[in-house]
């Protein structure tokens, strides 16, 4: 049609104009759509981030059902759709995990879930070793809106003291009592 004789200068507007902008969750309240809308795209360059955001906005994003193989380490570590590299390989060489190109500016990387779980477990252990009075005060401070670390700092509690089962001063008193018993036994 474009090669048709006399069709060179003819331009015409779009026949059907959109009345309203597309909304990807207008009538859909499915759990999958909500999960896809909540995805954060980390470890990618600005161009790739824009492409992924477009796919999410216009409901073209299809999440992975199984992990894919990374092109660098050749292990099944890629858990995000449209990525070609795992987070570890991308972070090691500062590469975009979607297109694989090197970037001058550092790319924001996600915090590994393993580290978060480990920190959470350590935090729960610290709370477990608190005395009952301190534990109740800790929970009151948390309800007031303080973070867990601030609340522990306000209680003047360090994890090392709690791991020993109490304050360091109590242990010293026990040593003094033992030495008195030794002196009594020797005489």
C-alpha cells in the first residue's frame, strides 16, 4: 500500500483514539497481578529497568515458573523473568543482569534474603536471652514505634552479655565466692 502511486503525501490521523489511559488492574483483583505490580527491578541498568516497568504496566510481564540457567556461572540461579544473569554474577562484575552490558555507575543490588534471615535469627536469639523484665520493656518500646536495635540499645543490653547468661559482674562475684571456699578448705 505504501508503494501505491499517489500515496506518498497522504497522512491521516489514527482512526480510533483512546479515550482513557490503560490501567493494568482496573477490573482484575487477582493475586498474581498484585504480586507483579509489587516487583522491584534491581540489578539492571536504567534502560532495562524502563523496559521491565513498561511490561509490568501494560500487563505484558510474564513471571518465571522455574529458575533459569545463568549465562556466566551456568547454574540455575536466575529467579526473575527476562534476566540472563544471577545477582551474584552481575554484582561481581557490575553488569546489568538483563542485558549483560557493563555500567559506569554502580547498579543497585537487592540484599540477599539469606543475610536478612540470618540477621533476623540473631535478633530473635538476643531477645530470647533477655530477662523477663527486659523482654517486657523491649516489647513496650517496640509498640511505641522504636526499631528493635534502638530498643535493645535503650535497654543497655549487648548480645555478648546475654549469651553468657547474665551480666559480667555476676560472674566475677561467683569467682570471688569460689576463692573464699578454696581458702576455707585449705585450712
